[in-house]
C-alpha cells in the first residue's frame, strides 16, 4: 500500500488577519510578520528533510505568496504546482472584508442557528453556519453548505488521488483556516467545528485509496518553531 501524506498549511498572517477582518474570497497580502513566519515554516520543513512530490494551493493571492516563500526556502521552486479554486476559503458574500466583530458579534447572532446556542460560534454546525451566512448576505453571493462541502472534499480528495497514481509521497498544500477546519470535520465528525488554526500551522493528513483520509496532526506549529530556532543557533 502506498503512503500518501498531505502537509496542509494555513497561509501566513495577512493585513486583514491582523486587523480582524473576514477575508473569505477577498484578499490581502502577507504582512512582514506573516512573511517571517512562513520563512520559518519553510526552514522547518527543510531542516527535517521533508521532500514534496507536488504542491497545491487555492488561487488566492495570500496562498500563492505563502507557497512561493516555502518553495524558495525548500529549494524546490520547480516542483509541480497546481492552483485550485476548490481550496479557497469560505465565501462570506457581501460580508467579505467586514470586521470579524460585525460578522460574528453583530450580524450572525441575529440568525436562528446562533440564537439556539446563545451566539456561541463554536457550537454552530458548519451546515447551520453556511445557512446563516446566506441568510444575512444581502448580495446573494455566499455559497450553500452542499457547495462548500463538495468543493473542499473533492479538492483535497483529488490531491490524494494524484499522490496515489504517482506512487505515493508527500504533497504540500496551502489553504485557509475555515477550509482546513471543514476538511478536519469532514474526516472526523468528533472534532470541534472550528480549530482556530494559527497562520503557518500544519495539519497533516494521510490518504489511501483503501481507507480514505486519516488525521495525523492538527494545527501543528513545531515546523515553524524549528525554522525559527535555526536563526538563533
């Protein structure tokens, strides 16, 4: 049986992350701090001798920027690299770019799903969250849950299929906080809805045609920490 591992990194810290705005399908670049953290991540991978067969990211600028830094640090700038819109963050519709406090503290708590749990975001299922976002999205741009679930699952599943067809190995994936949290929940429904994944953290997933996905690590910051330590040695 071939061994296929996905190292799924959340992109580096961006301008909107820093000031607490919901990015979704909107975009801002990494800050200087965000870039430094991803340089650490790349050095951490290199220090452990992890080689990647291929790289995958969403088509958002912040993931492209993150991937470029990692591949440069690894010295693997020319490995196969696919940009896939299925790996994008959730779309918050007309609320994209709004402050997190307005979205999760003001608008969404007015919906039925949030009222049922007294506004506790972590207790709202992803399906109910998607429905609530659609409910308050005045432009009608937000995706429904079936669309979100299908695109995220098939996006990552196709990465697993690629590795299987090519004899297994490691894939480097750069995606987004809610997207990675959704994948985690789809793999293991006992996991919390929202993982609060740090920028530059790594969620490690094994894939096989026989067993599908299995979680090996969630939100692991040791790769970044190892990379940061190399600067002080």
